[in-house]
């Protein structure tokens, strides 16, 4: 069982930056692939990025490549999403999730946080 709590969302102007954090409970954090997803109003939840158990392999949606960076600190049971050069279309609720495999489909993630709102103004 893993419990996830996101933080770091907020309101930022286009071109600005935010860093999201996701704190996990439990002693098995390092055994999970961690992912970030987002959901804008009226849209399906979409894949943003995921990172391997040791942090050495990452994968990104094409829409965020070069602007968003996922990382993790297994000693702190935390996964991060550094968000730079933000655009209004990045506005969404951002969720972190844990999975036993490296998937981009949200249906294959076992545990989810409650989400944190990111709003980018133009």
C-alpha cells in the first residue's frame, strides 16, 4: 500500500516555472515506477512523464519534452516534476501515481494522489 500526497501547484504566468512534489508513505517507494499525469477540465487524464525505480530512465509526453523534468529521491520517498517555460495549455490538475511497470496508460497505475492544481495565465 502506498499513499501519495502532491504539493507545489499554484498560479503562474506563461513562461514561468513551478516544481511539484509528491511525497509517498511506506517503505516500498523504490519498488514502484512513478508517473505524473494531468487532467484539464472536460478532458481525459493524460500521461505527462514517468521515471524508473532507480531514477535512471525517464519518459515524457511529446507536449512537455524539453520543458518538464521528472526526478525522484528514494531516500526521501519523493518524486518531483520541474516545470519550466509553462504555457496556458499546461493548466490542469496534476496527479502523481505509482505503478509496477513503466506505463503511459493511467489505467495501469495502482495508486494515486489527490492532485494539485496548476494554472498558467497568458
